[in-house]
C-alpha cells in the first residue's frame, strides 16, 4: 500500500510540475472588416502595429494576394509597406505563411525582442507566385517585428505558443503530491 501511495504521489508531483505550451494558430478569419481594416489590439493576446486585414470576399485577388490566403479568405498584411510588429506578454513565435504582394522576389527581416533586447534576426526571400512557410522558433520574446524593406507582404497562419500560465488544478496536483510525499516520509 505504501508503495502504491508513493508512486501515486510521485505521479501527481510530476504532473503538477510539467507545464504544457498551448500551440495556437491565428488565421485572421475572426477579424471583422474587409480591405484595409486594422487588426484589433488584443487579437490573439497581441497589440498589432501597422497590420491590417485583406478579405478576398471584398476585393478581387491581384498580384501576390492570389496566393496569400492559405486558410480561409483573410490574410494580414503590413500597411503602408511599413514595419509590422506585434507585442504582448512573453510568447514563442513558431512561424507563419508569407507572400510578397507587389515585388518579387522580396526580402523580409524578422526580429524577435525581449524587454527591448534583440534576441533573434533572420532574413528570408519570398515571392508573389506562392506562399512560403517560414519557421523560426523564436522562444521567450515579447515583441516581433517584420520588415519588408519598403515592400508589402501578406501573412497567414501565424503560429505561436503562449507563455504557460499555471492553472489552479496544476497547483492542486502539485500540492497534493508534496503533501502525500510529506505524509509518506512522516510515517516512515
């Protein structure tokens, strides 16, 4: 019985200590508006700067927009060909689908920051004839910037992991595991 109790307590302790990252994909379909509608701050837990929506239900496809939407009819794009950025609490940016809109080929520079310090910087070439999956795995950032060097890009399927926030059930499991181990040791 003691052996079963100790194994059960150890399992509860391990489950309580293990955090799970929640992989999320933003496909921009839930954003309201059509052409040139800014993405609402708070969407996906981020503040969006110089990023708007193109909905193909409102506008005929042209240039690279023909290939931009990889899921649904909406894509995000950098407004006024500026630097698009998103910020929030700590997150992991895994990647997204990118398409050049007017200029092909076009270079984009993706940078990840934490507390104002640049942690990551990568340059990629995209074009107007196909969507390109770019995977970067920027871990522990709170700001992401994408610079298209005075060009316009479209982005779909923005994939990230939010910072794991312990839930009350996790604390309960951890506490029960620790209490069980303490009782087991005391009886010994």
